[in-house]
C-alpha cells in the first residue's frame, strides 16, 4: 500500500497577495488545504511548477466587447490563433497564453504575468515579465518599458516565445517576529537563492524551475502552490481504542473516511514528525495494533517494521510515536491516554 499521506500538491495559476491567500486557505480549511510546506530538497524537486498563464496583446474592442471579435493592441490585423478547446467564452474580453502554447480567454481584470514585444522593428523579440498585473496595467507597462503587449500572430512566434520561465511562486514560509516559520507544520528546510539578503519582505517564494527561495513583499502578487494536508493531530487524551473510534467518527463526506494513521519507515517520516511536535503529550497514538498473533495497521497498510516483538506483553500491544523522534515506533500500553493522529482516506 502506498503512502496514505500528503494529498496532491497543486499550483494555482491566478496570482494573489499573501493576505488574499489567507482567505483562500480559510475557505478551504475544512478540506485541510494550506500553502505548501517542504521538508527536504526532494519534496521541492518533485513539484512541477513550470505551467503559467501570461497576458498577450489580444482583446475584444472596448466599444463592441459583446461580439466575439478580437483585435491586437498594436492594431495588427487579426488572424486566427491557436485557441484552447472550448475557448474563448462569451464573457471573456482579453487573452492569455499558457505554457502549452494555447490561447485562453479571461476577464481583463485578472492578475497574471505578461509578455511584451521588445522592439517595434522586430516584433518577434519578446520579454517575459513575471509581474502580476491586469491586462490594461500590463499593456501600459509594455508601452512604457518596451513597445507593446506581444502579438502572437503566427505559430512560429508562439513557439519561440512561450517557453519555460523561472518565476516566483508563493509557499508557506514567512517571517514571524525574528523567526522564519511555515504556515503549517515544522520544517527546517531552506534553500535560499545565492546572494539572498532576506530583507525584501516577510513572505517567501520558491522559483518555479530551480526551486530557490527568496523573500518578497507580502503585498506582491504571484501564483501559489498548495497541498492537501490529510493528516490531523487531535490534541485530546484518549486510549488507543478511543482514539480509533474518534478518528472513524470524524465528520466526512461520502467515499471519504478518517482512520488512525499508518506510518512506514522513512516514508513521510519528516512530515509526520512535524505534526507530532505540536502534540501536548510526549507520544501520540498511530494505527499500529497487535491482534490475532500479528502486528497490523488498522488501514491494512503493508507491515514494514521488522524489529517489532513477535509476542509482546499483553500491556504493550499498541503503536505510538515519540515527539523526540529518536526511538522510532514504540509499543505502549493501549490504555494510556495520549494525543493521536488521524488521516483522511482518499
């Protein structure tokens, strides 16, 4: 059985300030959604953050936005573009390009990265700008700093322009007083960019390609990466049996149920230990139990611990983890009262 923890990590394309992210997280708190926490380099490396959306110079005329007619901001004549399937919708009035080289419609008031044409005499030389602006703000920026928003009138221009870019993505690390803390859990993982002075702001992004951290002003707008945290620490003192009953009685939706967690050696260990640090008791119950002459996990996960006693004493037949993390899986008296870890099954 594969890991039962850590739901999918997903990148959200629309850009947001950190205060705006807090409202997104709050709306999804019941589903245990939070900004991503990384515990080691392999966690960051495993997350694919390269997709993006960026404004281009295609929009509907302001005077006739109700009709499905599109024009380029530099007044080039419109030619058919590579719209994505089922795009654009009737209520879309500005256009974005995605890393898959398809064009998407959107409301002009959304905040996204954008692509400028650099030179009026070479309309196929472009600049990718990893700043989040509305379409009109992006157009103004391009006209002030370059020439105009990009006109991707030919397949060749899309192929040469829309490519992998290294841009900032919000993660859950932020400054709390003088200390750097994660929005959920405890982790010592850091991978700062070379020369990072940590003085540009109190919030942190990770770069989409090289996975380097940098401080940012919390009011800046960037895409963000979240994870679906299905591990729940219950800070109530219960026996092992009571803990099992409590997990299985937690509020859930159809096809989604809670259970005491299974923890395999090495797999997800750092993640689980970060949760345990917040416990009130020195040890927490997990779903390990000796029954019918064998050790088993209550969720029927594979038993990978080889050092458990073959015939444990009657008063030591339940599994627990210690907050100090030094002793691995411990066997304890099932009647002891401890905090415990539940997880939501997918």
